[in-house]
């Protein structure tokens, strides 16, 4: 097949680069105008992009892959005489403006809709859906606010610990790590002060905190409405070992396929999801993160990210296939793209370098061993020239996921950290190996896996 990759921030650029390295024909389109990736709800909220931010965003993958404007790529594909020979990949569900223009033209690929995007960013809409269609999943107690002052007033009158969230993934979720109510309230208030404009623009709410939460995310793949694969993602969302410090999206994950028909399949993929999948042409993804209280075994809803390949998880999933193009070719053929007997791991490498203005450092040189390059999926990089080393763009501290696979957990983690050893930069942070394999704290990956197995949520098809 031939491939067209569409992106706003560049999350799909690593996939395009790997496909090119495999000798595939690939076209890459980057969105220039932020208004073309915003829902009507986001436009009404006044979300914009500063010129300096756009300049850095557009710099990603310069001199690594050839990029053209997404609008230009759309027009080129509309004239394609053999669309069935192409796989069109939209790397996030905010690309619905472009996807809808190609979804009925005979292309293979994934085609996110604005409705998909709203399931992710409209938290109230998502929770109403859960209440209606997920009888065994609870919705956590929630308080919504329009202003920082209203939020602070509520906090001064509560005796509980609350998690601070916004209506967009651009503003970080803040989870107090203390069991002291007064201290937790101060931490939330300080976070509100730091991100005041962002929270008030996007909308904010508080959710009651569940201690020692067991978070796990099942994800189901469909092609033309037919379910073809089911996987489990156990993700570390916090920056530091022991799941301490701030949430950073994904600091690393552990992903493996499971059999359909298990308890977690029934919990997270009711018949309505199959009906939604049938309304989507091509490759469709549905997930539902679960937040489980280990004291009561109550299962709470986390979030939906329909038709959005996960930030680390898509790479961790692809790494389990013999090649990137075989992964997508199997999906188009309606086959499970995962290789039997293989599981995947990942780590996020963080750029922690700062310049003399305490801003994220740009232009830091990166050395990568040839073997590591095969397992690296860098985000925030570019080259000054095609012959140059990789360099940091300085737009985001999320620098690069690295993946490792194996037939056991230990083998996959060993391979992961061998690949990390082939990455060299002046200063980079990632969670250490002992933490990945730890059972010393309740929310570690292995402890969450153990809990799920004890509760018979699924069967683990691999050896420890």
C-alpha cells in the first residue's frame, strides 16, 4: 500500500518515518491553521495558537520527512485514481475536518469524526453516555465551576480530596499526592493560580479522589465495523518513579493483546460500541479507561479517546508487529495486527534541558545508535539539514517514546532499556528499570496487572 499521514502536532510523523525506512511510499501533510482542528465548542471557548507556538510546532521533523500543507495533500488525494491502494492515517481525532473529505472516496484508513472528538473533550457528554450504556461502571462524584474563585470557595468548604481536571487535554490534570486534606486543597489552589487562564478558558471541574487507584485501559480495534483485536494498556501517567510528581500524559506503558469475550470486554464494549463502529468506515478504535477502587472493587469511568491512536500506545502496539506496514496491511485485511506471543513496553524520554531564560532548550543534539533508531518514535525533533543529527525543537518536554518487545514481561523490559542505552543527549529523564518492574507501591504496572488477573477481568496470555 501507499500511505498518507495527516498531523497537527506531529504525533504521526514517527510512523511516517518508519514507513519510509521500510521502503514504503509516504506523503505527509501537516495542518497549518489551528481552527481546522477545533470543534465548534473549542472555537466558542476562544482557543487560539500564538505565532511562536505555531513556529515551533511546524518545525517538527523538518529535514527528516518531506511535509506539505494538509490542505494541499487533501486536494492531491481527491484526484487519486486508485484510492484503494492507499492507507490514510489521521494521527488524532481532532483531524475530522480532513477525514470527512476522504472517508467516502474509497481510501483505506481511519476516519475520525467531530463526534469522536467530542467524546474525548466533552467530559459531561462522555459521562452521560456511560450512565446510559455502561451499567457496571460508575461515574465519580464531580463538581463543575466557571471561575477559579468559585472553585476555591468550594475547596474551603470540603473535607475531601479532589482531583483537578479541565475540559481539554491541553491543560494538565492535577492529582494531589498527599492524604492530608488541607495540604491537598493548597496544592489544588496553587495549581489553579499557575494555570488560571487555561482552566477558566477551557472549563474546569473537580472529581473526588480514589486512593491507590487501579487504572487500566482496554482498547478495541475494528475494521469496517468488524472487531479484529482487543488489547490492554497499563500506563504510567506520572513523571516520577512510584507514580509521584505531576501527570505528563504518558511516561511509559505496557500493552498486550487479549482474547475477546472476557469480563473487561463486556464491561467496556457494550453493543452500542459495535453500532458506533459500524457507522465508521475503515479502521476504528474505541477505548474506555477504567479507574478501580481496590478497597471496594467499584469500577469508575476515566475517559474515552475514540478514534485517537494513543500517544505511546500506538507505537507500543505497532512494535509488536514485524513491521509498520505489515501492521496496517493486516488491519485492512481484517486480521489481528498483533503478533501472537509478543507483548510491548514503552518509555517516554523527557527533555529536561533549560536555556538561560528557563525555557525548554531547543537545538540540543541527540545521538542515536542504529539499533535504537528502529525502536524510537521521536516527537519533538528536527534536523538543521538532512545530514545533521537529530535536535530538540523545544516545543514540548515529551521528546521521544522508545519501545521494547518480548515473549515475557522481563524480556520485553530488558529489551526496552537496552534500546534506551543507545540514546544519548546532554540531559534526558525517563523512569528507571527498577520502577517499571516494581511491586513496592500499589499502583505499579505489575501490581495493577496482578489485581486485574485476580479479579478475572482478563487472562494474561504470556509468562511472567
